[in-house]
């Protein structure tokens, strides 16, 4: 077929068809799924290998935290690069950097070297998220964005789960898993750079000062921060915890997969419930449930049904917290405030994620391996108490004034705010960008 005949799918202005939108966005979904498989494998293998190399819990926590330090830096830098050279070049360059940084881990084995490599990895992967998600935003109009986002959430869960299951592909003490993670990272760019769809125009969202957002929606800020801390600890130290309670590689991959699958599976029904009742009650209830699941896991160290069910519930109650907190924040923000506030909330999440592995590792040093779970329990019970107290401070908005859960993008990437920008504000049809 002649090259000129390969035309990207498009719609007439004003026509918003979900099937066509998903078809146009399919290269992005495929690329993101492969990228997330690499990220999931990296999160697991680096923590396990660091433990095998004799790093202390605190050193492992600091190393894993550095990923989120780089993540924050990348999310701030990527918009300027996208504006300067465009989506495809940025994606290709950052994928190359991310791939190289993974390969260097078995070459330079020390806490300091790995901390630097994790900063580089976080920086590049954050930029990849920004690039892919801003492109995805360009292919979905407000009328179908919630449905596109639901597919995106499933893609995230599948990618991370596949990456964690790949722990079984090779021995932990060799370089092969690092090589595999590097290959996946490199392969993730192929669907994007080979798509005939031209890159969209990037529009960087404004930001609302943190102090102003705290004043407007204190529980939203607290929830996003705690979500960052718990996710940072979970993905940074979950493999280390499983290894130290005696799980083998196969059992460990099942544990990590169930944590992730629980987060994907339960967020939709609970998110839908949060659209109908006071979201603060949902935040408090899921926080209490996560606390109970974490405490119940403390004595369960043998693989089996009890551990798997509790892991599924812990992930299901904990991982979707960002969505509930951000949707709660949107309930109390004006239309003009939602876009800049979203960018600030994702930075709050990132700050929490940077602290999570270090905080979890300190808890493990002080309380033993179970400190990992007590750390989760303390965070969630504290947030639940605060959410219930906030219920007494002001009434919930009426249902017709609430946002919907699916309008809130999870903070895997840095472009949360872009999902809230209407195409009318950009002055163009989404398939004409």
C-alpha cells in the first residue's frame, strides 16, 4: 500500500465516536502498556536485588524514593521539551534514556549509584507519561473522556501486573531481568513513533498555589498526599517485604499482581458509589478497610488464600485513593479552579510518593518487617479520622454539582490537569489538533 494511502482515522468536527477515538488512541495504549510492564518489573526487581546485595532497609527506601524525585523533575521539564521539539522526539529520547538507566543497575552496584540511576529513570519515565497522556487527551473529547479514561485505567493495571509477573522470567541474581525491563522500555516507543497520527499541540496547564488549594480543599490535598506516600511505599518496598517474609519469586509476583489487580477492580464500583454519596464517607470507609486489611496481613506470612485475599483487598482499598481525593477536591472547586488545582494535586501526590519508600523503610527498621504494614495502617487510619472530622466542618455539595470519579485521571503521569481542559477552551476539535 502506498504511504500516501495511510491516513489516520478522523471524525468530522462535532462528531465524537468512542470506537474511533479508541482506535486512534490504540498505539498510545499499547505503548503505555509495554512501558508500564517495564515499570512494574523495575519496581520489583530493583528492590529485591538491592536487598540481595545487602542494602539496608533505609538505603533501599532512599533508593526507591529517588525515582519519585526524578519523576517530579521530569513532570516539570517535559512540557518545555514538548513545546520545543514535539511529542515523537521527546518520547523517543526519553525511552532511550530510561532503557539505558535500567541496564546500568547491574553494572554499578551501590546505593549511591542506584539512587542516581533511579532519579534518571523517574525523570525519563515521567516525561514519557506526560508525552503519551497529552497525546491521549488530544484524541478524546469531553463527551467520551470518561470512557476513554476507564480504558486507560485498565491498561495501567494490565501493564503493571504483567511486569510484576515477569519476575518469574529469569533469576533475580543475574542481569537478565534488568535487560528485559530495558527491552520493554525501548519497545514501548515503537507504537507511538510509527503511528501515522501527527503529534498534537501541547498546552501546559496553569497551577494554583499549594496554600490556596489547601485552603479550598484540605481533605483533597491530604488524600492525594497520603495516596502518594502509600503508593510510593507499596511499589517501592512491596517486593522487599514479600521477599523478607519468605515468599519465593513466583509467590512474590502473585502478591504484587493481586495488589495491583485489586486496585483496578475495586476502583470502579467504589468510585461510582462515591459519585452518589458524600465522598468523604467513602474516603473514610476505604481508609478503615485498608487499615483492617493491613493489620490482618501482619501475622499472615505463608502463601495461600488468606494472604492473596488480603493483598487484593489492601490494593483495592488503598490504590484508588487518589481518584476519590481528587474527585472530592473537584466537588468544591469552581470550573476555573479545577484545571490549575489538578496540576498542584499531582505535585502533592509526587511529593508523597517520594517520601513513601523512605518512610516505609524506617518503619521496617524500627518495627521489623511488619512495620511495612503498620506504616500503611497508621496512614490510612489517620486519613479516615481526618475525613470524618471534615464531614462536620461543611456540608457535601448537592449531587448535581459534583464531579464524577472517571473525570479524575490517576497520577501515573503528570498530565492530570490536561484531562480537565475542555476542547472549547483549546479552540479546536480533538481530531483536528
